[in-house]
C-alpha cells in the first residue's frame, strides 16, 4: 500500500511479514527482531504516520548497516522501545531501560590547564565537536513531511539570528548556493550532500524533496557550523585548527543553548529524554 510520505522518487515499503533476513544482515535491529516482536508492532503507527516498516526499511534493504533502524519522530522512542532499547544497549553499552543519561553543557567546568593547552597545541592538528539537536513536535528527517521540514528550517534560522556576536554568521539554503560557494564548502569538507541510495539516510527516506528545507549555517571563520535537515533536524558543529578543546567546547555549548532558547521562544522544546538523552534519527 502507498505511504502518505511517498514522493515520486522514493517509496516506503510496508512489510506485512517478517522480512527474510540472511546471514549478510549484520544490524542490531536484525538481531533483536523476532517474529513475536514483529507481529506485536507491525501495525503500530505514530501520530505523524511513522511505522515499524518505515523504521526497519534501511536495515532490511542495506544488510551492511550496523544499527539498521531509524526513528521518524519523537513518539517512536516509546512506541518502538522494545526494538530501540536492545539497539542502544548493543551500540553504546548503555541500557536505557535501567539507566539515565546525564548531560552537562557548562563549559566553565572544563579543566584545561596551560600545560594541557601547550601539549594539545603541539600534537593536535584540529578539534571538532558535533552533535544532533532536534525540535519536539516536528518529524525527524527519515519521516518528515515537507511542511515539518520547512517549519524546522524557520525555527533554526531564528536561532541563528540570536547567536552571540562571536558566533554570528550566514545561513545558506542548499538550493540557492552558487557554484563557487558550493565548491569552496566541499573543498573544506563543510558541505553535506544528498544521501545516496546505498546509504542509511537514502534508504530510510531522509533524502526526499531534496534540497528543499536543507541548508548550512557558518560564521566567517567556519569555526561554527550547523547543518539543517540532513541526518537530523540540526547538526551543530564547533571546530578549529589546533587543540583548543575548551574554546571549541565553549562555542559548541553556546550553539546548543541558542537553538534550545529559539525553540522555546516559539513554544517548542528540544527532543530530550531522561534515559536516552538528546534524541536523534
């Protein structure tokens, strides 16, 4: 049957029976997906229309994947927790059923002495810290509608406009990049591209309606970057040449906090769970 999220170039698959996994399927999803579990969840659907089949699709079609399951919205973490929890435990050695996840983004607590700084400056070529941030109430990219994707972009653009002066920059919609801009960003490894069909995101449907709603934000020095609607709604990146870990982490925290405040300013909040931490695709 057709899926409401289908586009002309991408169709979701509905598995009416447990897929015929082979020894080539290596994912943690495949290892935990029993007939009983499949039967109990195959007809479950989130309020935004994401199903077990949607989540399994990439792992079924691409046997080489290690995780093999994607979430299309925040509800999936509760609806499909019997699939997700074993995956999280296998991948991170962390049991979300019994453990809680603590995040501390207070950069003032980082202890980085002058001796540390000198040692890192001597041996570290570059430093990069990145993580996903997603806004509650909107679908994740693998299950997003065009409307949700564009709404996320608007929230993020508002967040970028509220960054402190040292983080200010420009947002570039992917579809409006000039040839020279695209070449420069690709040469520096800053630009993301449409996911191919053999990749997780391509097989999961995260490349639909490309490049609508996608973009990249960066400051003039390219030490602060954000990817909009790639694997997650927002991938925040702080980076620079050298080993100033505390400086990079400081910018990372400022970015994370600005996006949180912008989401809350529109009546939204970030996807965060006491057991899983910040939620992502």
